[in-house]
């Protein structure tokens, strides 16, 4: 009688272990899915005119200082949303334009350093961006 009870307990134990394993896998899946609910990522391509490095000006995306652009261009991976592109020669960065980054898209912004003050020129697939527009959309 004791043997039958022991085998019954082992089968119940295995079933419980399987249930816990399935629950753990589902929990891990939910946690991973929850981490991906950030809305995705997109890309911003920043170009400077002239192409040569500008030693006086430093570019900022939001509050993050960008490294000097190599050959006048950089492609950055960013979270989806609106980001602020700024420039600073000394002191606080000054807002140049807002860059709207969409999921799995590339937004191209050209920063013209010839002009005083520097300004953004946006490139869009529709070609309807006005020169004075301070919002770049990919």
C-alpha cells in the first residue's frame, strides 16, 4: 500500500513540476514582451554642410552630446518619438529643429553650418517640407 501511494505522489509531483515549468516559461515570455512595448526604434541620419569637421560647433540630440561626425555624416539608432537636435559653440545648446523618428524609418537632417545661425534642412519622401520648417519627419 505504501508503494502505490509513493508512485501516486511521484506522478503528481511530475505533473506539478511540468505546470511550474510551463508557468515559468509563460512568465519569462511576458517579461520579454513587456520589455519590447517601447514602441520600437528608428534611425536619424545627420549630415553637416560643409563636410569638414566644425571645431566650434557641437551637436546634441536631446541632451546627449554627439561625437564629431565622420566625413560630415552620422546614422544613429533612436527610440521612436520626437527628439530635439541642438547645437552649441559655447554654453547651453540652442535648438535647431525637432526630429520625428518613426519605427523602421530613416529621417535625414542636413545641418547647414554656412548660415548664421545654423539651421536644419529636412529631406522627406514627399518633398513638401518648407525651408523654414523646424520639424523633420522621416
